[in-house]
């Protein structure tokens, strides 16, 4: 089946630092999605990417859809304590059916 | 606008029993997807319903089933529960302007139902 490799698995950073995480796949996806999940909550969509090469920003977050359609990255600039959580990438070939990465757990030290 | 509502929030069942979980999507959303989240396997897609029809299906055994009603509310059922079915079950709703292949629209997740099988 389709597998997503998300890295790193976890990150411990100082407040104010920039963060980068990425996902790679052996399969092509038509859509890449990035979510954040807080404890006890469902994932919340941060950024959606629909075209190869697309670069999209949402505040301090920037994500790109890889040219090969097999990868995507998410950058967070100037991290703050509330950025703590688990970040998931997800790829879609068919709308409504997402394949998720294993998540990146982010810890931000004040 | 009310968010996605999943009931119950927590559930404890015994092996061999069956369980039904409910998901009420955001008003106007016709697509409901279900996911299982476990520490070992992560988030895995179960199935997706659109206008009362199952559009996509993941790789889960037939013990896992679902349905969608005319008001877009959805239920999923797990029969003959196993210990390994313990998980957080999440549903997500979206407007999904077209069925099958097509551009994804923003999906909103509920808080999930935490199922524990003992």
C-alpha cells in the first residue's frame, strides 16, 4: 500500500528557532496536506497543497508540494511555545481518502 | 457553526462485543471519512461516505463497517471486537464538491471516540 515516511520523528527546539519537517513517498499524490494535533483533539488542517511545485504560507508556516509529487516539507519560522504538538503530513490521491505520515512531535522550550 | 461531533467520547467494551460510533458532520458537509489512530500504526483510513454511498475504503477487515444517513450523519460499527481494536476513532467531514477523484476540500476532524477493548 501507499506509505509515507515522515521525518524527523521528534524535535526539541528553543523558542524562536525555525523548524523543518518533511514527508516522502514512493507513490505520487495529487494533494499534500499538513495537520497539527493537540492532546485530546482531532487533527487540524494547517496547509493544503494541490499542485506540484506549489509553495504556500499560512502565517509562520510554509509548505511546499515537491516537483516529483512524491514529497512535501513544512517549515515553521520563529517557533513559539504554542507550536508544541504533533504534526502530520497526509497525501491524497482520491479526495476524502488520506494516507498519513507517522507524525513529528514538536517540543518548544521557552 | 457547530463543529464535527463524535459520540461517545469514551467507550470501554469487552472482546467479542460489537460497538457503534456516531459522527455528525458540519452542517452542509456531505463527505464523512473515518480513521483509526493508534500509537503503533498511526492514522489509518477506514472508509469515506459521500451522499450515503461508500466512496473509498481502506484495508480493514469486514468487521469494520459504516453507513451514512440522508442528513449526512455517519455511523461506524465494529463487530467481534479484538484487543487490537483499542484506538482513537476519528471522523472528518468536508464539503467535497465532487465525488471520487477530485480536488480535496478542507476536512474538519472531530475530537474522536476513544475505544478501549478489554
